[in-house]
């Protein structure tokens, strides 16, 4: 099976590198020029739980001219899913398909809108990784990868992926209802990631702040109320216990925490922001989640201003006053 990894950062780099190491024909596709150049120049360095390996895996920013792929694995953040779907359509062969292992909800829908439901399989990864520097990926926590066909059927392609991932040292299972597992991870992400992002505390450190524990309980209350109102049956019978247990013992950096730390746009719109949208559609109020979404949006704005504008606030204020005057004139 010839596989393209669309998004070769932390998770995509680990999965792609470990697959390549076992002999799978893998190409990494990533928009970051510096990352791709480092891989092309020095090889992809995969470190952490499966040892340290330097892998001469092909990598590029532009897939134009590449031979068609049998499968793509999408590991971009959710903000780039629509673009990833277009890339997948361009690089897949006639019988090719896409697997999404991304965070949040809405990714399956974006891929099926571009490719069609029969060309998409879905799943979740309970692994953790980091991308500390261009060309480097760090495998920090090993968990289960759950994959399945959207219609629950048992197919040769899902069996092939299952076999390849396990052979690469990535523990993988086939599940009959991958959307339930996606929602299960969505609940976990909503209950943890946003809180680590706004505090810049790792999960285990956050667990040891009593006030944060109390806030997390309120956030979880809202999440589970929305899930119950939607009638979603989660694979985990006690997600609250899972979230709290995870926070007690895990000290990895969730991706949203990493994004805030790196002054990057987060996936808040596909995680707690998506929960807020679901709640509003149901006529429900989720004030704790709404507040956390607003704080993350403010942090994103702060990062954008810090990197994109000189601090000439006299000029900024003059522009704001002109804008206010124009708005006042338009309203009369």
C-alpha cells in the first residue's frame, strides 16, 4: 500500500516515520517549508517510545507530479481539513481512500464532502507526540488507535491498515462505529485540552490545583449534558472518570497547549467551539465552555498581534477612532 501522510507534524511524523521504518511506501506532505527541508536534508528524526531513528522518508510541500497513492492518512489540524481534502482528491488513485485520525468533530464531514463517503474511513488516536524542531518528532505517549469503516463493514482496506499500523508498533484495533469513538475522544479533548491551553499547565500539574479541578467538573457537566441530549452513545461508560484519571497521571502537553505556547492558531473551533455550536443548536446553555472558548480566541488574537503588528498604539488608536466615527455615521 502506497501511503501519503497529509500533515507530517508531531503525530503525522511519528505515524509516517514508524510505517516507513517497517518498509511501507510512505511520502510526507507538509506545508511548512523548513520542516520539509530539514527532513530532505537530514532525514526525519523520530524519538521517544519506539527508540531513536533517522529515516530518509520522502517529504514535500507540493505533491504535484507524484504518482497516485492508495491511501492518505490525514493528520493536519482541523483548520486545514478542507484543504487536506482537496489534496487527498488530487493525489489518490482511482480506488484510493482517506483515513482521518484528527482531533475534534467535523473532519469526517469535510472529507466526505470532497471525496464521497465510500472513500473515507475514520478513527481516533490516543497517542501523544510533539514536534520540537523542524525534522524532529517525539513520541511521548502510546495509546490505542481505533479505526473503522463509516458503515461498520469489515473490508480488505481496513484490515490492511490495521495490519500495517500494528506491524509498525502502533497498537490498532478495528471498531464497528468509528464516529462513536470520534465523539468519545472529542469529549476527552473538550474536558482537558482547553484547560491546559489557558493555564499552560500540563494535565498532571493542572490536576493538582483544587480550583482547576472544580472548574473541570463544571466543564465536564456541560459536555456530558450535550452528549446526552444528542443521544450519542459513547464507547466509554464513564468518561468523567476517564478524564479525571487521565489528568491525575499524564504530564504530556496536549496539542492545544502546544499551539498556544507556539503562538499558533488552535483547534478550538473543532473542539469546545464545536460543543458550543452543538449546544446552541439544541437550545442549551454551556457558559463554562463558552468562556473558555472566548479566552482561547483572545489568546490567539494576542499571539497574532504580537507577531504581526508593531506597537505604535497612537496610530492604532487613531485608526480605531476613525472606524468608530464611520460606524456611528452609518447608523444615523
